[in-house]
């Protein structure tokens, strides 16, 4: 039996919309389909990212709820497998994969975004613990996270990327204040996190003291390789963890809830919806609209082909750039077709339009992706940088 026959057979008997979200995620995790690229033994199947996309498409095709949303699965679990201790991986990874715990990424600060290595949040050793003070911002899902992957400066004498350490940081403790920040989509997906005298045990340190930059690079590589240019192909995912309130919902309701399905990437499904919109608004014969739709179609196909090429130097950066370009073209098609009144209704056009700046910022801006391609892949001369942080550009 081929891999996809096996998957289809499993899905036919395993997907049950009457399960709770938590029960469904446990089933998905036990079969290795929640995080298919993780190694066997860590809740995965050791599949390539292309085969993982086959899993995503099969779940979407059946109308099943997708694996837990957010950085836990996409970034933290693979980083812990690569860089954590065996004890850390067995403590954290299974609960990420089955969605029982939620994570956030505590990287960016008010003065440290693209130049992540200028971060100032400090962790000071106190016996078997570290005491943390500082502020993080843009923390997606911070308000319902149980844990944060925290970057902190552990040697203030060392500038830039030296002297940074990574921790698995509990969000449920005194000294952690999470303030949701509302963006122009009307939702508050990210937060400002103020940390004052909070504590983290040394056993939750990931990697060596002051050598967190290699952990950061591993995490960012994971994050970027997770950007499939055509996204999840319409698969609905919801947030994990007790705080998000999804675990006890009926899985079928979560999968069918329009509020669950933010459009994080443009796939053939969104393209079809835009074609339908152009027909409904009698703009399908308009030459400009046709050109834009053809361009979007080309990008969606290119995205799929790019993903099929597998991994090569710069592939993740190219995938991210293709993903953001596709999103912007979809925004342009949508606003051209719908016109100004498109902004007055709920639905595809306002959602894509208002969210469209986000993808080209998070996970490293488009300019940073291009710098990485130019300097690290093509070997072009380095971009000038401020002397104290030379070599530190990131980001996530
Ligand atoms: C929706 C969303 C979710 C996010 N979620 C998270 C999260 O969960 N956790 C987290 O830690 N962060 C998160 N971020 C933050 C994100 O990683 C940063 O916003 C991003 O890295 C850019 O940093 P900045 O906002 O400080 O902009 P800056 O770094 O100040 O950049 C401003 C502009 O200057 C350009 N620029 C900067 N440096 C260079 C350079 N060397 N060469 C050329 N151009 C340059 C940038 O491309 C950008 O256009 C999120 C952001 C968004 C929009």
C-alpha cells in the first residue's frame, strides 16, 4: 500500500467530527500525522516537507480539523528535538504535538526586530534558577500560551549574538504580564509581554549558556522551512492549550467554524474563491482582472512546484518570499474586483487586505530574506551594519 493510500485508509476510519478537539489531536498525534516531519518516537513520521504537505491536503480534503496551530508545532518542537536534551524533548514535545500545551515565541523586543541580536531582556543566574527581566513585543498567541521560547541576554558584557541563552519559559507565573495588542484586522493575535523578576529553572535552558544563537538559527530555519507558499490548502487549524478554549469543543464544529479559518496563505482554494467573486461581480471579462488572476494562478502553481523541489540552500527564504508575494497579489486582485465597498463587508477581501502586511514582516521581513539570499547563498558582499551588532541580522 502506498503512503497516500495508507493515509487515506487511516483518515477514513480515524476522523470523527464528534470527538473533542483534544481527543482528535491525540489520535492525530498517536498516528504521527500531527507533526509528520518530526522523527518517529517524537510524535512524527520522519516525512519530508513535501510528503507532510500530502498529509495536510488529505486532512483538508476530508474536511478534518488540522493539527494544532501556532509556533509550538512549527518551531518549538523541531528545535527541542534538535537542540534540547532528551529530558526536555520528552517533557515538552508530546504535549505540543497533541495540543495540550501552547507555546509562544519570545524573540522580538521594542528595539530588537530584524536586528534580533540587540535584544536586552536579561537573565541572571540565581542558584539553580535564572531571574528574568525585560520586555517582549509582537508575541503571537502570547495571551493564551503556557510556555514561551525565550531569548535572554545572559552576559551583558558581550554584545550582539554572543551572550544570548534560550529558555523554555513558563508564562503562568508572577512577574509575567501579557497585554494583547489589537491589530487592524480587529483581532488581538499578538501581545506585549512584560517580565519582571520571573524565574526559569536551569533545567529549562536549551543549549549552552551564552550560546543560544545556534539555537536561534535552528529555530528560525524551522520557522522558515514551515512556510509552504500555498499554505495549508484550506485546512482549518485552531489554537492549542487550555487557555485558547478549543480543547473541549466538538472537532467537527471547530473544523467548520468560519472564525477558525484565518487565511494565513493563498492556495488554489482562495484563488477559486477570487475567480468566483470576479464572476459574481461581473468583472471576469475585465482585462486587468484577468491579468491579475492569471498572475495569481502562476504564483500559486510556482509555489506548489517550488515546494516539490525539496530543500536546497535558500529554499526556505525563497518559499517565504513567494508566500508573501502571492499574498500581496491576492490582495490586489481582491480589492480590484470588489472595489471600495469590498471593505464594508466581512469575508475574503477585507480579511486578506487587512492581514496582507503581516506575512512580509513576521518570520523575517522580505528585505531580511533577500539579504540572507544575497549574502549567505549567493556570496555577495555584506550589507553595511552598525559595528556593535555586526553579523547579527535575523529574524523571526
Ligand atoms: C503578525 C506578526 C506576528 C509576529 N509574531 C511574532 C512572534 O510571535 N514572536 C516574535 O518574537 N516576533 C514576532 N513578530 C515580530 C517580527 O519578527 C518583527 O516585526 C520583524 O522581525 C521585524 O522587526 P521590527 O518590527 O522591529 O522592524 P525593523 O527591524 O525595525 O525593520 C523596519 C524596516 O527596516 C527593514 N530593515 C531592517 N533591517 C534591515 C537590513 N539589515 N537590511 C534591509 N532592510 C532592513 C525591515 O525590512 C523593515 O522594512 C511578529 C510580527 C508580525 C507582523
